[in-house]
């Protein structure tokens, strides 16, 4: 199954249905071109927590 675009911020890469339970792999996208030094510092703090 190909990529299914849900909106501009993520897409579901893979679906798998077992016993009426849907599992999916979701990929979130970010526009790193809009990041600056402050953005990366904030992300670092979040990851440390």
C-alpha cells in the first residue's frame, strides 16, 4: 500500500488489520528550514526531559 496523505503535517505509511484492530505507522513531518538556533535549543531541552 502506498503513502496515504492525511494532511500537510503527517501521513500514514502502513496499515495492518488483525482481528478488527487497525495498526498503522504514522510519519510526522517538520519544516526544518524554518528552524533556528532557538528552536534546536528548545528541542534539546524537551528531549532531555
